[in-house]
C-alpha cells in the first residue's frame, strides 16, 4: 500500500475521504490542499505526510494510480495553474 494512503488510513481517514481527496487532486491540486486541512490530521502527522510528498513526489502518482485515477489530469491541472 502506498505510504500516503497508509498514513491517512492509520489516522482514521475513510476510504471515501481518501478517494475524494485524490479525485480533487486530479482536478484541482490547490483545492486538494484545502481538503487535507479539513481532515483533522494531527499537526505532526500532517507534517510527516507533507515531508513524504516533498521528499518523493512520485508517491502522489503512485497513490493516484493505486486508487484507479488518471494522473495525467494532475499534470494538466498543474499546467493550468501556471497560466
């Protein structure tokens, strides 16, 4: 299991919430950040999660693919934000 998904599940984040988070990530990465803030993760767990993503951004792609979503949409959303 992807370590990002595992960390979320360890902190009682439901599969539905995880799916919503990553679905939002594929559409609007900035909105996904707002959802992460609303999950109620303890600050130390949130810091750990962000550290994992910053050290290994490929984990996001792996998590998106593990959930059966299309990572190319994340890339497209990032390009839209640059404009």
